[in-house]
C-alpha cells in the first residue's frame, strides 16, 4: 500500500509502481531536478490505470505534509481523471478503456512537499471516433454515460432515448459493454465536475451540446437535385441543442457556401459530401468541447505562484496495429517511436557515452536503434514531409501522396512498399511492421473546416458555443500574403511532440513499461510468447543487461561529499575524488563502484546502502540533538515549575493567613455585635419604661379632658332639649290661636 512504500528505497521490497512514484517524489529534494514518469506499452497494457495509481500516491504524499488532508488542488487533479476518461477514452478491440488521446500531467510541488498546482497537456484526440467506429468498438464513454445515466427530467428535456436509436453510438454494434458501468460512471463524472467548481448551468450546457451531437448523427440525406434532408425532426433537434438556426444548419449541411469578390455562391452537395459536412461539424464541436474542458481544468488547478519543483506523468496512446490502420494510428505509432528513442537515448546511448567519456571500463551492449525509422518519418521527403506537401496542394490526393512516398522511400529499409498495388504503405516500427491505409490521409491532415460551418457555429445563440469557437479563424483570416499558412494536423502534432520531448529531456526520467499479458482482455491469463515479444522489442532485455552490468547511479565528487558528509567525517583528505575513493575502497566492493574523471559511478544497491547509512547516522545525530535539547527543555521546565511551585506556595500561605485574619476579624465582630446588642437592649428597655410612663400620664390627662368634654356636651344637650321643647310649645300655641281665629271668621 501507499503507507508501506513511503520512505522505502527502490530494491528494499518487491517491485511496485508506488516505489517508482516514491523515488520520483524523494528525488525532488535529493537531486534538485524536476522529475517525470514515462508510462508506455501496447494499447490495453494498463497505462491509464498506472497513471491513476501514481497520481493517487503523489497526492497521498502531499497530504502527509498537510496533516493528512488532501488539498483542494490535489482533489481536483484526481477528479480530472474520471472527466478525461469519459470524454477521451473508449472501448476498442484491444482495450475496454483505451485512451484515444495522449496526456502529460504535471504536478507542481511546494518546498514542503504539498501539491500547489498542476497542468494537463493533451495530444491528438481521435476526433473521427465521434462519427464512426470499427466493428465491436464504442464511441467515447460520455455518450453512453449520458444516455444511460441521465435523470428522467433532463432526458426528456434533451429528447434522449435508448442508445440503439442514435447512429453515432450504435452503428458499430457495441452499445453496451459489461466491463463499463455507465450509470455509476456518469454520477462520478458529475461529482468530478462539482469538485472542479463547474456550475450546474455549465454542466447542463455541456450535456446539451453532447445531446445535439447525438441528434445530428441521426440526420439522413437523399438525392433530389442535390442532397436533401430526409428527417427534419432530427435536424431541428440538433439545431435546438446546438443553439443554431435550423434553416442555416440545413443550408450548411446541403450546400457549399463560398464568397468570391464580394458575391456569395451556393453549390449543392451530393449525399456523401452532405454526410461529410455533418460529421465535420460533429468532430469540430466535440474536439473544441474537449479542449475547453481541459483548459477549464487547468485554470482550476493552476499554481498561484511558481512552484518549487514538479513531477510529470506521461500517459500516451499505446502502439497500435489494427486490421486497417489509418492516419490516427500513424501518428500514434510515431509518438511511440519518439518515446522509444528517448528511452534508448537515456538508457543506452547517453549511458554508454558517459562511461567512455569518464574512462570507465565498459563493453558496449548491442541494442535496437530506431533512429532509422524516425528519420524515415521526419527527414526531408520523409513521410511527414510528403503528407504535408500534398496537403497544401489543392489538387493533391491520397493517391498522388502514396506515389510520392513510394518514389522517395522505396529503398529505405524501414519503408514497406506492398507488392500488390493498393492504397497502402508500411513502416517497420520498433514494435513490428504496420501497414497503413492512406484513404483519408490528406483530408484528416488538412483538418479543414469550411468557413460557412465556422460561421454557423459562431452565430450560435449560446454564449457557451460561441466561447468554444471564439479563437477559430476563417480561411480568409488565416491565409493571404504575409500571413503564415495554417498548420496541418501532422505538423502541429510533430511540434507539440517536440515540445514534449524538450520538457522530458529537462527532467530526470523514470520509465514504466506496461506489458499486456494476453490479447483476449482476460484476467489471470498469461501468454508467454506475447509477453516475451513485448519485452524484446521494447528493449527491456538489453535494459536488464545494462542495469545489471552498468552503474546507473553517478554523482559528481563534490555532490557525493556534500550528500554523504556524515559518512566521510573520518576521512581528512581535502581532494574530493581522493576522499570518495578512499571511503568506498574501505567500505564497498570494487564491483559496486567505479571512479570516473569527474564522477563516481555506483550500483543502485550501493547507493541504497549509503543512503541507509546516511539516514542512520543523521538519525542517530538527530536523536543525540533531540536528547540534549529535550534535557535542556526538561531543565527549563523544571526550573519554571519550581518557580511556579514557590509562587503557588507563597500564594497559598498568603491565602491561609488572610483566611485566619478574616476568621479572627469575623469572630471579633460577632463578639462586638453581641455586646453592643446587650447594651442597646438595656438602653432600649430604659427608654421604653420612660416612654411607657410618659404615655400613661398623657393618657390620664387625655381621659380627664375627655370626661370634662363629655360633661360639657351633656350640659349643652340638656339646654338644647329644653330650648327645643319651649320652641315647640310656642309653635303649638301659635297654631291653636290661628285655628281659633279661623273658626271665628268662618262663623
């Protein structure tokens, strides 16, 4: 596992891909150079899976330096794999998950080992796979994932159906593959888009374009004075999801629009030309969508500042030899030739040259040099030159190109001219002879895309579609006097491959050879002869020989003294070469090292032993430093704790004395309280007695006054009664007199 390989040296345990990744990771600091890992092998040998394992390991190493947590950049780099596989991988006859493009993934590291950024370069996407596949092969995974994994509302919105109803994904007869879990993979792609920071709206726009491509593939034509649309429903759906005008799309599919001297001419196309126009739109849209996705991924994983160092992982298409090999296989196999040359140059040529320059006794090892094959392709009037030359002639054809190839290269030992006349030529590659069918070579190399089709897509109502084609120029903008001619596919690929080789040459390389165990894509099935053939033509047999008899590790004497200074402490010679030679002669077998003019050459076993001794000595020194440092820290802590204890004691004593004082004070206050209470009660009692006497006197005076008042009131009452009785008597007498007077008057 990852933890088992961390910190291990190559050779300490069984060979493992993690050991290579770990060595590349360690070499960032050991050599100070950028590192690269080149993964090669035939199609289906396991290159893509090896790439993912290396990325997982390096991501885990970065996380170890980040408290065990993977950074957002690291997570996004890992999440790019499902996206790139969905849009760039497909099932072929040799492989269930074949990479149909090459990629070079660079991980950028900070000085503390964290992954701070990355970059993905891609090479030669197989565009024509979107419009047709060989029997039993499939289109790119994303189409099947979309059709089988999309939610019902979006499926209805995009007018999607069973894959068998779409020509682009069903014509080859391999709609479903038991080795591909399309529904689950679709969910993983959506999750990866989310990790990458793409909004739901952008993801839906991507899926809408894919749906538009599927519907465009269902457009049929028939002849009626020129190509005519047979199924308008399909073209309307394609126009709807590509966000282009339906009538303009129909016109672009069935007519060739040219502008000459300010006038526009429309010429009808035949059925084959109309199909070619349809497929041309499909390939252009898909390839630009693929480019946009990688650009967006790179913008999300870009390092904020220049990194300390980097590790590049190259996962490029494997060597291919099908029953019919076309322009794509030619470029793929040429790329593998260049990588094999880089491998040969690094392992054999440069290594043996350095032995001779340094004066190391050495018997040269015979190895298969593929320089002749590469020269056949790259030289003047070579294959590339002839293809490009014919591509730039308006009247150039595949047949005329083939004739020029035969005439210029028939005598070349690496060129194969078939005995039977036909559209074929062959090349003797390092992995075997391959016959190429030249039909469509020039058209694919030109990569031509009609101006009216470019204008159609640029006029899309979708801002997203416009962004895809914003940088695409019309032929009138590309050509003309004083303007550089448009690069052909072959020349652009050759240039990008040259740039890749320059990057690899500036790095310290590690090579991983993937070997395909059988041709039936079966597990636990090893075909000995097939595996031996791969080991032979890839140069692995010679590599084993040169690694066993040679000295793969070499260091300048000054570098050796700097790195292994702890081991050389007992050697007092000042001359670096003498110091190194004296130490190794005492501590290593002469078979394990050789002294050159400027460098010491060593076996890997000796380097591993020196590294282990260095780690041991530095570890012991570190332990000693830690011991003294910990002792000093312990003494400082003891003194600090002692001072703290004394301070605590003083505080505790002060607290106790303060507590005793407060208790005594409290007791005194209690005594005072009771004494003062007793005195106060006596005073209150006396005051109360005086008050009671005073009150009794006052009450007695009040009683006497009340008695006097009552007697007075009684007297007054009696006088009032007497006056009232007298008044009543007088009134009665008055009434009596009045009555008598009245009676007298009546009489």
